């Protein structure tokens, strides 16, 4: 290989440079010099870092940092950047890549364990690039040699490397990259061999590597003999004496197997079932928790298969009904484990009792009514037990099974056990807290069987309890309010069971929000959230109380400005309630509109002050303004000169994605409120929207949200939109060219984005067509019709398109046919995409889509183009 190459001049003092990154005074300059070196020559950058990593005479911290930089030069969490880095490595000269690989391999068995781990990460990243391309066939055999080495350290570091490598290969396989079966098999063989090592540290690293390797072992799991051997090794490793960390890792592997290979589990359950139950019952908590997780995972898989069956997508797979078969053993174990909580203090640390509650909740979702009697026997036997742990476990078990069983099954039990509510007066704070949570669960899943009239006064009283309990009582009120529609069947009912209690409940929640201890347990937030939901879902017979309540909330907001630094969060909560009240009061808010707007702008100004004058926007205040615009309509015009600068801040602040998205959404609200009067501001708005679309740094979610804004503006200003038409259509054309293949493969997030973008483009076209038609200027759009037709054709041929996009496509074609009549109908003829649209609409179960499809078909028949089916 010849002598090692000298580092290039920009990295001449590389060791010193790396050490300097750890010193605050020198860090920025050193990092800048390292970045400059990378940009200057990638080849030399890799070579110099690899030499540093391999340098036995170098300080261990410098070697570790060199390894970290190499790893970061090979991969990134950002998918686009990751592809760039992988491509960059592949383009390096073969000699350079070989040098880096050899140097890194030599660092694997460095005396310093952390240096070895750094080298392991680098080798794994290189392997993840080269193994799928069959460019480094020697890596896995090299690591396999180390696994059988007599040197314990060599065995461990090779297993660590295999673990890192498998983790990366699994990610690649999930993205659709094929991993050669022989590679997977060799890795699995080495890892399983390591799990039988006499040294527990080696066994631990092998078991951790197995967790990832087993995902690649589909071929092995299809072979019964190999599968039996794998399950035997995992079972044996779960029982490693005197090594909790190994046992924990082994049970986590069992969880992984349940996730990946559920279909193969049945023959092993007679062994695995009792073994996990005994572990949960008698092993230390850290070991028992992953054993419990095994059963939660079985639940997850059976719920998933149930969903697939319900949607007709099961593809030959069938649930094994393992939970149902294990029910009479599993439920008593879970209820017993609920009693193992250590303290009445509400500690968020995950523990075995919490894991049991989660598992019981999943069991109830899987088996529904079948678990109720088993659990209720435990509840009845322990709800008055002298030991608070038993009482709390009883109430927790009851609450845990509310999701899954039918209301028909639960109603008689809830009626019989309504005396359980007395647990809200229990001397144990844990029991009171859990009882409040359980009431929330009953309200969440069985709202109709809650005796609201009897319960509400009790809830009002218990709002005065300690913050921990009071916060859960707030949640009960919130959930009941959200489900009020269930009592009447109307979205906004005239009256609800809460109506007689509305004034007192609102007053009580306001008192809670202003308690001296309201900072504890997020009580203040819980109270304002409950009040907001109470107002949103109240019956219309409560509207008479809401104007006074709005004034009270504005008073609360005024008081919050005394300490702006501390009260920004509080102002957000208050604004949430104000938004709900404005939405309900609609035009009745007019007498208070000036004050609402003034206070919203004041909150925005205070927020900017706290942020050191930075151009930023308070989200909740922005929602208040949007609600006010919708409520007062054209009367909002007088507020626009004051609000327009704030809107501009929100739209330009694309780095705060959530605020920019909200500000973009407000454009539609303003268009609907102001109609043609928005014209004063459209030049500025469209200029910013154009900048955001052209800027590659702007989040794609914002770009998708911009599309419908063009339609909103066109609908508002009708004929005045003529001057923007060419520019807007160009934006829509560019967006419509985005295809499924432009994003990462098998990526749900990308598919969701593409559907949102396409729906937005179609909504924009609809708005433009209607706006121009209203002004008698539809002829201006004629030259763009073919572009819309081509876009809809592409949509109709894409299997990833959502129902809402297809619905929008049907609507746009209908609008065009209605606009251009025979001329367009004859031009379309029997276009295949028309038949696909009509067929989609006719097969839908959505009444709106059926209606739109029927409308389109009648237009086509009227104007002479009936698609063949």
C-alpha cells in the first residue's frame, strides 16, 4: 500500500485542530477550518481523518473526533443530504476509499474502547453504502473472523460493528434496497454464535446486534429448523444468570421477533407465554418491563391485523388470537402487576405498573367485551381494600379497559359501579387522581352512558382538589364537553346536558386558572383548555353567557401584561378561550371587536418584545385574529392597516414553520371576510407567497399550503385577478409537475405532502375559474385549460392519490365543462381519464363525492361527452 499519505496543508495541525473544537474559545475557528478543508478537497479530508483515527500515537479524544467527522461525512439524517454524501463517497478514487477502509479497520481494536466504537460506526456507514452495491465483499467476512477470535476485545468490537451495520442495512431494506440473503445469513450466524459466548459483555453486544440482524432474517425464519434454533438461542439468552443487561437485551429481541415474525409465533407460545409471565411476576423490574412489552407487541400486531381485515387488505394473513387464548392467565397477571406501584407520588418514570396498565388497555382493544368480567371481578374485590395500592390498581384497571368493549357491555357495569365516584374523596391522592382519569376514559369512549347531571356538581367541587387531581378533573370536563354532540346528534346542539351548569362550570374553571398553585402539574393550561372546549361545544342556549365571559377573558388578558416576560404562555392560553368565544358569538362579538383586536395586537407586540424585537408572531393571537375576521366579515377592513404588518411578519418568518403555515391559512380567512376589499393588500401578499415558493429553504408543507391561497384571492377579487393570472398559473404549473418519483421511495410523509400539494393546486384552479367566471372574464383562462386537463390525467393514473385529491379533480373537470360547455366536451371526447374519474365517483361511499360525480356525468351528457365505462 506504500507509505501513508501526508495530510494536506489546510489540515496540517489536525490533532490540535480536533482538540481545539472542545475548547469554547477556539471551537468556532477550528470548526470553520475543518469545514474549509472538507470543501477544499474531499479526498484529502477523508484520508487525513482516517489517518488520525488509525494513529496509535494520537490522543484518544482526537481519534474519536476524527471518527465522528468521518461518520458525519458519510451519512446524514436529512434524506437529500444523505444521498449526496453517499454519492460523494462513491465518486472518491478507489485507492482513497481503500486507504480509508484499511486505516479505519486498523483502529477497530484500539486499546481505547471509544476509539474502537468510533471506527465501528465509520465501517458500518461505509458498509451500508458499499455492501448493497457489492463493492466491499470482504467486510462481513473480516468481522466474522474477529467474532471467533480468542481476543475478547476483538470479538466485542466486531459484534458492535455488526450491530451498527445491521441497523443501517435494516433502514435501507425498509426503503426498498435489496440486501443479499447470503450477507444477512452470515451476519446472523456470527451474531447468534456471539450470543453463546461465555463472556457476558460479548454476549451483550451480540444480543444487541441480533436485535437489528433478526429483521433481515426473513429467509431464516421461513425455515423451521433455523427458526427453532434462533428461538432456542433467544430463550436461553433471556435466562443468562447474573446478567440483567443481557436479559433485558434478549427480551427486547423477543419483542422484535413478535413485531417482525408474529405469524410464526404459535408453536413457541406454550414455552414463551409461561416464561414471560414468570419473568413479569418474579424478575427485577428492568427485566420484567421488556417481558411485558412482548405482550403489548402481540396486542399491537393483532390490532394491526384486525384493521387490515376490516379494510380488506389482510392478504392471506390471519390473527392467531394469541391474546384471546391467553386471556384467563394474562388478565390476572396484569391486574396483579398494577398493584406494584412504589409510591403515591406521581412519578413520570416508566415502571412495571405503568407497563401493565398500558398492556391491559391494549388487551381490551384486542378482545373487547371478553375481558370486562375478568377485570371487573378484580375491581369489585379491591376498590375498598384498606391498602391504597390495591384501591388504586382497581380504579386503574377499570379505566384501562374503557377503549375496546362496547357501551352495551359497559353500561350496566357503569350504572352498578357509579359509587366508584366516591373514590374522588379517597384519602389517597393517587386513588383520587386515578379515579379522575378513569372518569375521563369513561367519558371519552362511552359518553352516552355518563350520568352528566349527577356527575357535574361533583366535578365542580373536585376542581378545588390538589393540582394533580384538579388537572385530571379539568380533563374530564373537557372530554365530556367534546362529546356533547353524542347526546343530541347535532354538531352545534340547541342544548346539552352541560347547559344548566355552564355558568357555574365556567366560573369554577376560571377560579382554577387563577389559583396560586396553578403553575403545578400544568393546571392553569388544563383549566383554560377545558374552558375553551366547554365554550366551543356548548349548546346555543349558553350563548347568552358568552359575551360576559369574553369580557372577563379580556380582563384576564389585560392583567397578564403586568409581567410580560413570565406571562407569554399564559396569554396563549387566554387567547385560546377568546378564540373559542369569538367563533361562537359570530356577529354578536361586534360590540367587543375593537377591544379583541387591540388586545390581540398587544399580545403580538409583547411577544416580539420578549423575543428581543425579532420578527415573530404569537400563534394563539393569530388564531384570535382569524376568528375575528370570520366573525365580523367586511367590518374587519378597519383593522387591516394595523394587522397587515403582522401578517407580513408571519408570512416572511418561514423558519418558524408552524407560524408561517398559520399565517398562510389566515389569507383565506381574510379573503372570505373582506372579499374584494382585500385587493389593497394582494400585491404584497402574492409577492411574499412567490418568494416562499421560490426559496429552497422554505418547508414544503408551507409551499403546499400556499396553493389554495391563489384560489381564495381569485374568488375574492374576481375580475381584478386578471393581472395576476399568468404569474399564478405559472406557479401552479410548477407545483403540478411534482411527481411521486421525485421523493424518497415508500415514504408515507412524501405521499401525504404530494396529495396535499395536488389538492391545493386543484382548489386554486377551482377558485380561479369561479372568480373569473363571476367577472365575465373566463375567456382569459382558455389557454390554460389543457394544462389543467393534463394535470388531472396524471392524477387519475397515479395509484398513490388520495380520495380528497380525486374528489377535487372531479370538481375541477366539472367546473371546466360547465364553463366551456360543448367546445370542451367535444375536445375531451372519450378521454380515458374521464372514465376513471366518473368510475371513482360512482364507487365512492361518500355522499358528497357521489353527488359531485353525478353532477359531472350529467354535464358530460348534456354537452355531448359521455365517458365509456
